[in-house]
C-alpha cells in the first residue's frame, strides 16, 4: 500500500457499524416488537428512566408510612404558609461582632455575616453573655435575650408584635352523680297469722 493519501485508499479510523434500525419490518431482524418483547412495563416508552422510589406502580413506601404530626413538620400536610422559619442570632454573637453603643439593624447583621438574607425573619436568642450596650432591631426576641440586652443597658426594637398563644381551656370535671338511695324494704307478712279464708279451707 502506498503511503500517498488519495481518494482510492481512504479508510475510516475504526470499523463502521450500521445503526440498529428497529421497526422496519420482519425481514430487518428488529421488526414487529423491536427487541422489547410483547407486553409489559419494559416495552413502554420511558420505562428505563423511573424516578427514585418507584415501586412498579404500587403505593410507594413514603406514602404508606405514617406522617409526623404538626403543621411545621417536613412531611405533614398542609405545609407552605403554615411552615415558618427564622434565622437565629445569639447575644454572644452580638458581643463578638459589635462595639458598645452600636445600632444593630438587619443590614448590620448581614454585613457582619450573622444572617444570610433579609427576606427571612431574624430572631435573637439568649445564648452567650452580653456586656455591651446595644440597640438591637429584629423581628422577634426570646425572653432570655431581652433580659440580657436590657441588663447590659441596651434597648430592643421588635419588627413584629409577639403572638400570644391561646391556652387551652380545661373543662371542669362533671360532678359525680349522687348515690342512689336504697329502696325501702317491704316487711314480709307474718306467716303465723291465719286468714279466715285459710281457716275455711282447712275445715
């Protein structure tokens, strides 16, 4: 074979293989059922891309098992508007990140890296110690956080009014029914007293 490259000696880099042309008649070798068999799930389109947890059409296990109670559970219904979340910030973090006399706003918390975004509520919690006088603005505060901020001479500004939880009313126990009085006992007739009718029968 000559080393000169021309149209007469061009060859592909690797052997060419004809693609499988299914559904082109019985004489093609892959006609009629196209290698998928007759019926069943694997003969349908999309049967090889099932989602995770698919159990052949029966009720999957995540729907068969019980759900956790409460409107804030991850798998309880309904979720959405009833599911709440707030970004926590501890008073110990305020002690480390801010100087005394600072006005701690939501933007200041974001600049300090204590919160990620301002579209989510911020709640200040009471973990840690606080010795600096700060003016803290947040959506809500825990009772311990308010006590520590005010004890250090600072002030608290709430962006949301605290929600008072309604306590369940306990119904008083029903009074016990009075004990039934015993029925009066009827004195039995004296068998020794003979009636006139009995005397006549004996005669």
